[in-house]
C-alpha cells in the first residue's frame, strides 16, 4: 500500500487553490479540507451577530463568543464535495458572497480565531492522506508536510476570475470593487502579525496566471506522485 502524505497548498486569494486541492484530493483518494471556508464561516458568524460591519469590528465580542461556534464539513454527494456547516446550518453558499469576502481577512487576523481553527485543522491531518489549502498551511498548520505548494497569479487576473465566477452565480458586482477587494485581502493577509501569508522556504511556487486548469493539474499531480512514491 502506498504511503499517505500531507499536501499543503497556500497562496493568494482567488488563485483557484480550492478547486485545485479538491480535484487533487479526489484523484488521490485523499480527504480535502478548505480552511478558507472555515475562516469565512467565522466571518459570517461575526456578521450575523453584529460583531463586524464595513466600518466596525468588535474583536473582543467575537473572541468572547468563540465557544458558541461549531464548524463541520458534511459531504454532499450531489455536488461532489464537503460543504461548510456553521452551528449545524449549511452555509456553503452564504460564505461565498462578496460581503463575506470583504470581512474574512480581518477576522482571520485575530489570533484567538487562528488558534482555534489551526488546532482543528491539525487534528484533521493526524492520519495523513489529506490535501489542505489556505494561507498558513505549510508554514504553521503542517510545517512538516511532505508536499508544499504556493499558488499565485496577478491581482488583475485573480479579480477577473472572481468577477466571472460571481456573475455566473447571478450576483450583480463590479470588476473594480472585486479588484480592490483582492488587493486589500492581499495586504491584510501578508501584513498581519499572526501567521502572515508567506511562501514556506521549501514550498514549490506555481504562478498560474497563464496556465490552464488542465496544465496546472497535470503539474501538481506529477509533484504529488513524486512525493508519494
């Protein structure tokens, strides 16, 4: 039986990390964990409780309420992937809105939130055979992961991809608004004091600005098989 490894995929927002990780996990028969969905769910929780708005963030109120937070992934056979549940409510679609995107990096910068979610993520990887994507997987969650990837693309291309994705869902959005959101998330993710977005020294960087999904997948699958042996 082939050995199981941990595959950590980090990188900037809207680079297609989740799609890539999901496809790779399915091909390898591994568990896939979208840590971005976990942080988005916490942001949604904060928004629903009035802890955060566009011009206001009561960080302490969120910290005090973290013991009321329950996160879980439940596989949806129809959609073919595990969906995010917040306190037993399916919030998979709610957490993908631009409103949540605008708040998630601020919430994810809270040390108490990161400690809570990192502990859950590390527990998920105890048996290996897992593909996890996020911002700090290769640097904080699994610093000893056998394969680390760091995915990036130009801000303009990432904004266009996100714009097309939201339009396809029927949302009324502007490219400029999404571009500004991408740039601001990059700034917050890269400059926060707790677990900033950085490329691990031993991570393989993939700039997918000009790669098709097929080309990208062939590349990461080859890298995975090299590590698995």
